[in-house]
């Protein structure tokens, strides 16, 4: 346990996620599954908070409907989320989508929810938090504490009370519920995502569908059993050493 994960949070039974990624900067899709836990999301996001955990519950509910037992393929997904530090980080970390690649789009009307599209098939799903599940009083304070209404001496006390209210709700309400109880996911028959803020080429997924080698073993390549063939290796090494063709 580390200080970044409170003891009571570490003891809780929390959702986890399976993900797939490519193997290298120009790599193929790696069939080995990795597990992402809430502790990983906390380290990436910077702190545990009610928003992050609501995002986890929502994304677990969506994943159960959209993917079943299959992992998130982080090389093949587009996601739409609210412009929220918490929800945006959950969306990006679990789906592999990024604003700079045009695969993480923003739509504040989603609230605590997500839309996810599998790029290779065009299939899309949506999940939204049930209205009224999160207390209106805490939500109002979350907005109010971003304003300049309160002095520093007031804020230093109110923030402590507010943080306690958030965590009490997480412990007493969110953690007592299954993701699908208050986060409702459905398949979208049509999907028209918002325009991207920016779009640059993503290079680490270009070769995701290239099959494994037949003649040259690749370092740490799972499930590939190639008998050593020095002539074949030498031939391909010679091609590589010559350098890319001018064409």
C-alpha cells in the first residue's frame, strides 16, 4: 500500500479492466492481455476522487454490455466524454483514445457517461449515469468551490467538509452498488461523434493487423514458435541493413 491509495480504498472490491495494446512504436497488436486496476487509474490521474470512481463504474457498465469478456483494444477505439479531468482520464487510459489523434472527442451533454466506438467495425455504445444518483448538494458544492465566491480561510475549511461528503457517498452508496444498477449502457444504432479538437496521425497502430513473422523470431513475441533458421534470418537482416527502398 502507498499513501496515494487510502487503506479503506485498497480494501474495497473494485472493478478492473482487461486491455490490449500494440507491441512497439510501429508494432503489431499484442495478444497478451494486461489488467488495469483502479490503483493504476489513480496514479495516472493524480488522486482518487468521486469523479474518477463514478467514471470507473460507468465504464465497467459499458464494457460489460459492449465487450463482455473481451478486453478493451486500445488500438481500435474512439471515445467521447465530458470535458472533465476525472472522466477524461478514465476515458483515455482505458480506451487508448487521445485528443491529439482525434479519437477522444468531447461532449459535455454526456454528463457522467461515455460513448465508445470500435473503429474497425463502426459499432458504438453509450453509458450514462442515472439522474439523481449523485447527490445534488455535493454536485452544487463541486461547482461552487471552483468560483471566487469564498475567501481562502473559508475554502480551507469547506474543502475538508466537502471531501468528507464525497468519500462518504462513495463508501456508503457507490461501493454498495453494482455498476449496471445506476449506469445504464446501450448499443447505439447510429453514431455521429463531435468534431475532433485536433487530429494528428497515430503511428503506433499503423501495423496492428500485420500477422506474426514466419521466419524471423521477434523478441518477446508470444505464441510464435519459429525454429531457428540462420539463412532466413540472415536474408531478412541483409534486407534491413540495406535500408528502406528509395521508393
